[in-house]
C-alpha cells in the first residue's frame, strides 16, 4: 500500500475563495504574455475551482531534510490554502516507485503535481507524461533532464559547492597558500545536487596546487554509508585534513568514524543543509566545522503551483538563497553567500 498522507482542509472562508475566483478568471480573456513559462494548455484558460487537489511526490523520507521539507510544506498548505487537498506520496527512495506514484496522480487527474525526484534520468519521462496530460508540474530541489515542465524551485548547488570550496581553502591556509588532502563524500551522483555540489567545489579548489582531493564515492546522501567509507578511508590514508560531504548527515557520519578512530581532532568537516537541529547544532558543538544552508523548497513550490492554477505568471526557475555557518558566525545566524 502506498503511504498516502492527505492534508484535507475544509471549504473556506469566502474571502479566500473569491480571491481565487477573481484571479483565476482573468487569463481566460487575456492570452498569456510571450514570457509566460507555463505550457499554454497546462495553465491558460483553466477554469476557477472551489477546491484543488495537488499531488506531491517526495523521493524519500529517510533523511531529516526530507522530513522537514514535508513538514514545512504541509504546514504552509494548511495555513495558506484551506481549499487545497495536498496528497503526499513517499517513493521510499526508489525511482520505480516514484514513477508509479506520479502516474497514479496523472490517472487521478490531480490539478497540479509537485515532485522532488530521486534522480534525473529515471524521472524525466514521467514528468513529460504529466505535462503532456495537461497537468502543471513543479519540480523541486533535484532537476530532471528536460525543462518543458511548468517551473523549478531549488537552491543553486553550483554556488553552494563553490562556497564550500572557498571555506575549505580558508581552513587549509588561505588562497594561494592552502595545503592538504580533502576527502570528498558525494551525495547521489545521478541527481543534479550531487553533480553540481561536486563540480562547484572542484572548480574552486583545483585552483590551489597545494590541495589534493581524494575519495568522491557516491554515498547516496546516507549517514551510515558515509560512516563506513570514512572508516575505510582512515585505514587506507594516513593524511586526511578535511572532509567535504555533500550533506550534513554524511559529514556527521564521517565525523563519527573519525572520532571512533581517534582522529576527529585532526580533521575539519564541511557539510550542507544547515537544519537547525542538525548541521547548525553540530557546528555549534564543534562536531562540524562549517555547513551551508539548503532551504527546503516546498512552500515556494506550492505558491508557484497555486499561481499557475489561478492563471498567473510565474518564473520558470526560482533559486533559493544560501548561507554559510561557521563557529565564528553561527550565533549570528550565519552569513549570506553570493
Ligand atoms: C535529502 C538530501 C539533502 C540534500 C538534498 C539534495 O534527501 O539528501 O540532505 O541536501 O537531498 O537533493
């Protein structure tokens, strides 16, 4: 049985309904402007409805960031869109299940689909299928290999990778002088965040002749996998100065392995996500050296889906900001990264 979490809210305050109707009735008489990013038949001339059903396909809830993502999205839906029924399906970290989940939304004829894909290639076709069925699809956090969908919302993972690279260089002696061995632990390399966090980091760090990057194994974003590759790396490699992991759970897994081996004090650890109760807390406690914020995209994604359903214009891509947290700035809320 698929895990279906339905957030159903009662019919609403007339005010809210009438604002929906008013907004949604406009585009029927006005053709969308040329810059409109949403496929015409998916968004234009959409009749106003009293209730909307939106399907959200989440790739997994095995990682804390995903749990937080769902929580914030569901709360946002409840407090802002009482006329929306948000159906959440968890693909249990499996591409095939996620394809089946999206197809079930298509069969049911939901009004819009939000999807945070497990990986790019395997989810591309079903995003196309939904779009071709006239359902606006908003892709969240991880991209697919086709951009004919309605909109994308996520962080700039290249920028985050580059910023992590600059932090690593500073920790290893500063630009032009940095020296050391970096052990890299990758997230899912079949996904765009894994690829871009690696590419951005390498772009910056390979400018430093004194730094060598080793590792680079795909640990699928998982703390236990990172723990075990780090255990092996510590046995095989006498010198590791810094660990760069593509998310905080993996950075913390590597820290725990180094602690067990009695080497945690000699190493620095950089992660990504910066959840208050994870990465930020670990920076505060000194377990991680730095983390970079990767905001959850659900609330912004739902706002965009609702605009599309009302026939309003939306940006094709919405990029969420990042911040860097270190011991020095963690109590001031980190520092913005540009
Ligand atoms: C959770 C997660 C986050 C990471 C994001 C990348 O599944 O691994 O930790 O930042 O996905 O898509």
